[in-house]
């Protein structure tokens, strides 16, 4: 293991007023209604898709009963992700590829009814990961920047970096900043980030290599050729040029047996510490362009870093020989714990991780690939099996009481967690002999027993994606 202090973000966050400068709107929308705990109204909020629209549904109970999209509290636009920061707001984030995605947020009014807040916001740049840190929702994605090497006089090779969008939860003001992320590990490869979590006031995110950009190939051509040659790879098939005579990118990392996490401290986000470990591959899971977070924080502040090992399905120099697993950063420290390693592939009988969420205490909910093996992403693969991992003791158990893997069309992207239980939306596929699919339902997974029970049924034609809980 090794660790390095890097200054690659110093300029980006040099002043304490960063988050409010150059914002879309200078003030909030008067959300402070003065309600005390004794006056508080709480509602579960469910994002469900009907035949013609998407709805936010309200309910007092998700353990039983039936809910319908008819008479829904709010009809909303499509969402890429839902977040429920502080249990006070429901945020709808939109991924619009290269275009601006206009989002919105909702709250409970004084009477306990769901209402859209007055201020809308846009995520100008696409995002591939997101999370909550303090008073901010943070989205991030990598791509070409407008920065060039001084030696690139023709400006043929833009340098690659990560664009962060920082959205103030209360005021819905935002700022964006792009930082260069090439060559962070001394290999010349470029990096994106996956997952955003907070522990002890620090910000943790995984660094994930995306191989070499055209700039990276141009700058590191000789070293790349040497590495490929030593590994017996086809250099000509890897190092290519476009019709314009410029180097093309190399889309996969040549250093797959490494996990890296960047740690920031303080509101200025200055002087990040990057720590690495060779016991796992990258700490992320992939689906198309999305990087799913595989970092979680326990109640005592321990940070568990999971790897789905999407590089395990590749070949040659790009293939990792590491399992799906987890390592740990103990609360209050900034190093990987050398005494802790959890081999999820071995514990599960050869299965790989797809997604992970913290439930409570040291319990994590794992969404697993149903068939053993390694996969580059969840596309066209059954990822409908759930498991519980008690991380500190490395106790792995498959969840019982869930419907058969093959009867599930999809699991919710944003389950809800409360009192040691996970509430997972389940959307069913049509019956194998031409029947009609059952209505979506919320399954309650008890972390301590790894058992699931069917709860609230939701009459929604096209499924349920997210559950949260709001108070006014």
C-alpha cells in the first residue's frame, strides 16, 4: 500500500466562499417553516411510473396496503436519480448526456402535502456519479476540458478531467468546477470518480481509471508501447491513430489490480489525500456510462470500500485477478486497514457484486449478479439477487423470502433504510406463459435476519424506482 498527497484540486477550491459564488440564484425559497419536532408531519415518498407520466406518491405506511398513481400528490418529469437529503427534500436529478438537465425538488408543506419548491436548477454537464456531502449534493463526470499542454501548440489534444457540480440543498444554488485528473497515479492514465460519502467531516470518493485519453497516449506513447510489448499485447491494435493522424484513446486501464480513494477535508476541499491498495480492483460498479457508488459508511464512521471488479471479465493486460470484495478505512484514519479484507466472491460461491448500500450499524445490502462470474457491467445480466453482509465480522447471507430471480424485472435504484431494515422496490416481469405481471411491491429486508417480506403493493404500470421519507 502507498499514499500520496496531491495538489490537483487546490486551485479549484481556493476560497471559502466557493459554493455561493457565481450561483444560479442568490437566495432560497423560504423553506424554514419553523415546525418543531412535536408539530412535524412525516410521509414516505415513492417515485412511480404510470402509463403516461411519473408520479410522487405519499403514504404513511410501506409495510402493508395498496397504493395507486391515481390522485398522486405530484406529477413530475423523468428522473435519472432521486435523493432525499436531510429527510427534508426530494431531489430529482436529470442526466441529459451532453445537454443541460433541468431538475427540481419537493418538500412537505405545513399541512403535510407534497409541494414543488419554487426554484428549479439545471445540471449543465452530464454526471456519472453523485452523492451528498454536508449541505451539498455533488454530481461529477469526466470528459475533455478546454485545457491544453503548452507543447500542444496546435491544440490537438485536450486534457481530460472531472467536472464537479455542487448544488446547495437549501438554496438550490450551484457552482461547477473542472479539474485535470490525468496521470494521478504516475501512469499517464485518466481518472473519473465514483461515489461520494462523508465520514468525520471528510469527503471520500473512489478514483477509477478510464485508460488513456488521446492526450495521454500522445504524452506516454513510448511507455505504453513498452508495457504492451512486455505483456505480449498487439501494439498496433491498441495504439491507433485517427484519419486526421491524431492518436486515439485507449478505453481500458492497463493497471487493473489497484483501488484508489481520494479524501478531502474541510469546506475548502484543499490538498486531497489519495490512498491506494493492491488487494482489490477499482471501487465502482458500471452500467453503460454510469459509475455506481460502492463506498459506504457505517454508523461509527468506518468507510467500507467495495469493488465489483468489472475488469475481471476482460482479457490480457486489462484483466484483474482480484475478487469482488471489500476493504476498510477505520473511523478517524486515512489509511486502508491492513488487517481487514473481505472476499465477497468466495463468500457468495463465485458471485460478483453489482450495487451496495449501507443499512445500519455494520450491515450492508448487496445487489448481486444472479449467475457466478465476472461481468463488465449489468447490461443483459440478471442482477436480481440480494444479500446481507455484516461487514465487521464478514458474515455473508443470501436474503430469503424474495421472489425468484427470474420473475423480477428490476429492483429499485434508491431503496429506503430505517430501523435496521431495507425497503426495496421490486418490479415484476410478465408471467412466463403470457400472463400479466404482478404489480410492483415494496419488500422489507431485515438486516439482522436476512429475510424479506412483501409489504406495500403499488399500482404503477411501469414500475417504482425510489423510496424516501420526508418531514416538514
